């Protein structure tokens, strides 16, 4: 197992730190797919965490450029297991008939099937890039937008697009922001039609990275937005807003005082860049309404 395998195993574990409650198999698959598609940007932490991630993740399926994804079923009541990365169809002989089944991925920008759930070129990849551009455009005045990578190798700016289900895609973008005294980050995550996420604002907010959080509803015009804050013990994300558009597209906008949890060389922000109302307004903003 190489360094990228270890890092991806840890990321998959960090995005699912809480044991999920029992749920119907279809809902479990959808939730798990969203979890493993995220680049948690929480870093490759202590050796014990890496070992735990490897034990939980088992064999990993490597992608490329660090965009690796892992597979394995969720078992309710036990440690969270990385989920299969949403194959749209399965081809080959049924299990037990002597042939290994293989997922059939959507076509990438080169006209060939994707290597895994993540798009590396083409329209969906460009949607992920667009999400990052839109996120950078809303960085508040007084903050710079650092580029490059942290010492743990995690980019200070990043984006991805990954298929989540037969008709649903997830886009994720992260950008570091600095004010001269510390560095934090802003994130945006979009789930297209058919995502199966809740309609209630606070239930929707609780789904974000499995963080749960303390939620209240903020009104932006006629829109009701769930705005949640993490517990003091969880430093991955401090605050986020969740909005489900009338057509079903879901938008999350989040902020953190830290740029990456594993980077000791970057001092955290003393205060969050955006207010709760600012987050709610951004979640409703049409600039993040991507399909």
C-alpha cells in the first residue's frame, strides 16, 4: 500500500467518524456514496489514525492524481465502512457464477469510461471547476486566496465531480482564505437532481459530512435554509448552510477556521469569514445551482 492509498483510507474514515444509525439499504448506499466521494481535506493525521483507516477500509481501489476511491458495504451497528462508488450499472456474470462483476462508469471527457466515480475531464469535471471559481468569487473583502499545497500535500484549492447514483452527481470545491493572522477555508458542495437528500432544512444540514450539528432555520426571502454549527470537539468544519432548491438540487456552503486539520504550520483564523446570514444567502444564490 502506497502513500496515496494510506491518505485516501484516512480521508474516507475522517468523513465518517460517527457510527451511522441503521437505515434502509438504498438509503445507506446513497449516503455512503456521498461520503466516499468527498475529498474531506482533513489530512493524513497520526499513525494510529492511518492504521485504523487501513483496517476499516481494507483493499483500496486506486484512481489517479490522488483521486482514489474505495469500496465495501456499510454494516449498521459497527464501524463505518467505505461504500462502493456508485456504479451506474453492473456488467458480467452474477456473483457466484465464476466471474467477477465490473462497474460500468459514465464516459469521461475523452469518450472513454471513467476510471472510477470521479470525472477527470469533460462536462462534469468542468462543473466542479466552475464551482471552485464561484466559491473564489464570494471570498469576502479583507481575505486573500492562497494557492499551492499544505505540508501534508493537500491542496489549498481543490475541486471534484463524482457520480453518486444513476442520475445524481456531486460537485465539491474547497478554497483556503487568509486574513494575515490565520488561514481557514470555504467549501461548497452541490448534489444534482435525484440525490435523495431530505427536504427539511435542519435534517438536510445534518446530512452534511455526517456532522449533525446544532441547527436553526434562517429565512432568505421565501427560502428556508438550515444553518448548523459543529460541536467544539469537531474541528473539520465549524459552520455550514444547507438549502434544497424547489427543483431538488441541494447546495451546502461551509466554512472552517482551519485550512486543513493536519497542517500544523498554518495558524487558524481567529474568527469565521462569514456570518450565519451570509452563509444562508450563499446557499440560496443561483451561482451555486449546478446540475
